[in-house]
């Protein structure tokens, strides 16, 4: 029986491979996964690539050098303890200065000028300049004592040695205000500009023994 006309027209369109090969190719096409995209990846324009981002981050984290970076050796092994000591010394080190101690009580006034290592250069009180008993605790005695110390500093040639002075007060006697007035007056014009710090070393009682009863007059 001759084939139909429709089958004769369809045969030339069939592929030349057999049915088994076609089924294998169909299974492989189903198993094979299609990639997400076939377009090649390129860096974004305008310098927004990963290299430019890392460059910006590194620039943002750069900091200016400080005085401590000069303490880091360029080569060799760093000793942690020695490096820490050098940092502490660089942070807390200050130029040396002399100390002018003013100890003012209600009975007397003491003035002591010391070196930066705390060794005394001049140490006098109101009793050393002729005041006796109750006269040592007066305002006038402390003022004259301060004037005597200023002249003593100049006579001994200590003005060249005194570059930086720290005035340390202790106590709240009449001599505290008297010595301050002498430093601000004509007697202290030689050392007034050399004072770089004022500090108070007055003792503050915290606990301890019982204080004496206040004095009653009348």
C-alpha cells in the first residue's frame, strides 16, 4: 500500500538522526542548566570598581603622624616595656621649674625657694628678719618677709637660673595675701613673669582624731 501524500511531505522535514539519538539529546538538554547570563562582566565606568573603593578606604583610614610615632624605631625588634616607658615619658615630661613654697599660718609665715629636685635655695620665716612672738603672724611681717626674699634672690644672682617658677600655697594665714600682694607689687617685678603655675597644698583633714573645741572670747 503506497504511503499517503501527507506522510510523503513530512518525511523530508525529519532530521537525519535516529530516534534513540534524538531521545538522548532531549534528556541532556533537560539536565543541562542554563547560566544566569551570558554577557561578559566589565568594570563600571567612573572609577567605581573594587580597586577604587579600596583606595578610598585606605585614604580615609590614613591618620596624620604625631609626636609618638617618632619614638618607633625604623628597624629592629621593639621592646614593649621600653617603648611604653618612652611614650609615658614623652607624654608627661615637662620642662624643669623651681618652686616657691609659701606656708602661711596664723602664727608665722615661711617662704622656701627650692630647685627642681626640691633642694632648698632660700628658706626663711618672719622670725629670721627680726619679728618676735605675736608679731610674726601679722600681715606686715609677711609682706616684709616676701620683700626680703625677692631682694635675696637678686643678690644671690638666681634670676638667671630661675626660668620657670611654681608658687605653692599652704595654709590660710595673713601671710598668704601679704606675699601675693608683694609678688604683684614692685618687689616682685623681677620674678612675676617667670611664674608659670599656681597650686595649693593646704592639708585637708579627713577623719582622724577629734579636733579641739573652738576658742571662745568673752
